[in-house]
C-alpha cells in the first residue's frame, strides 16, 4: 500500500477549508486499501488582527470584495448547500461574525501532540459554521476541547501562556514564503500542491497519480 504525507494549510474561519477537508476525506475513503495518508494541519489566518472588532460576516465580506450583501448571501447559500451535502453543519454560517483564530490554531497544535488535531479542527469548524460561535473566545475554545474529549484544564493552561505561539507563527511565515496566499492548500509529500476545495473525484485521481509517481521514483 502506498503512503502519502498531506500538509493542509487552512483557517478555521474559512468555509472552503471545511469543505475541502470533507472532500479529501471522501477521496481517501475511496482509496482505502490502495493508499493511506498521514495528515498534518498548518495555520493560516484570514483575520490576523487580534484587536479587530468582530463584524457581521455578510457586512465584512461585502466590504472586502466590493460586492453587495445580497450577492455575498447568495454565494454563501451555495456553500451551505455544498457543505450540507458533505454532512457538515453550516446552519449558522450567515449569522457568524468575523473572528481571530490565532488561539484556535494554538489548540490545534496542542491537540496534534495527542493525536487529535483533525478532531479539534472539525470541532472548531462546527462551532463557527454550525453554531456561529466566536472561535476567538476562550470559553468557546474550551467547549470545543471538551467536545473532542481532551483536558480542558490543560487547554486553559495553553491559552493563558505563550505555548505554541512560535509554532503557529512559524507555520504562517513558512507557507507565506512558499507562496501560499489562499486556503485551503494541500501539499502532498512536500512536493505537489493542490489548491482549493477540489471535488473528491479530482482528488482521487491526483492522489493516485502522486502515489504512482512516488513508487516509480523510489530506489529499486
């Protein structure tokens, strides 16, 4: 069986990141028995200013993209339909506010040391898109920790310290220098980049081709 390492650069506040990972899960399920993947999450911040005041998402997107709130609402409705089809809870997507996700990324790093990075990421996605909770607030973050089954007291100690600050900043600098300017971004075997939330069928073929290429390049 072939093995792949997949680095995923994403933000909790990015709906296409949640969709992209759900599509990757479907692709990997289709490839079960053919190849296996080791996944590592990396930080990206859409709203990097920790002092920015949370704004209603449709208002913020309208200002950012120079389009009307009605246009942004329609675009988001399409994402909700796509996400729902993948089994994701996006029911409060249009009621959410902008959020700084730096502390959330720190907790994903912390959860990774316990083998629960993906579960932590998914809990954060659900809190933000499914419940319109502010994933920059510590109470929300600690509820996500408890949902995953990790130690909330230990997570609290992470949040009140500088733990994982350097790791998150290193992620952000590394991938910015590598030219990643939008998310999600999937880097396969430190060599191949797949940008955006691609359809599962596309991912199946791409991952299969990369695995085959790796097998051909391996020393005899």
